[in-house]
């Protein structure tokens, strides 16, 4: 959650290549996303529902440009997917562009 939030915020540094204009993504967006994910009752969230909430309400609610909306959707599909979540004995795959950040070998 924090990684995704950091990526969308960092893209603001590279206007107009990152976003077409400055979008005010805040701590409230990060907190709301974390609250939504923890409210799901299963280990694996319903991805389409999560993508829809983040795309249309939380992060996407601030975006009024079709190009930026496409970027947001691509980021959502890249970071919020089953491959990036550890379930049971299956370890999570490293996040895109993470360069191995994080503990090695797990807990």
C-alpha cells in the first residue's frame, strides 16, 4: 500500500511526464486504502473491487485527465495483484522497480 502511494506521489516530481498536472494525493488516501484492504475478510482481496474503489473514488477521484487515468489504472494493475501478495506457503514476488528492497528470506 505504501509502495503504491509513494509511486503515485513521486510521479508528481516529473510533470508533465509523470502526470499531466499536480494531483494532491494525501495521507488520507493512503489510510483509506489500508482501511479498505484490512476490511476484506479473505487473505486475497477481490482485485476488481479494490481496483474500482482506488480508481474511481480514492485516487482516481482527483484525476480529471484521461491520460492520467490510464497511468493510474496501469499502476493499480501493476502493484495490486496476486503475484505481489504472499498467501500460505507461496512467497510474494518482489514489487516492480523495488531492486530487492526488503528482508531476504522472509520472517
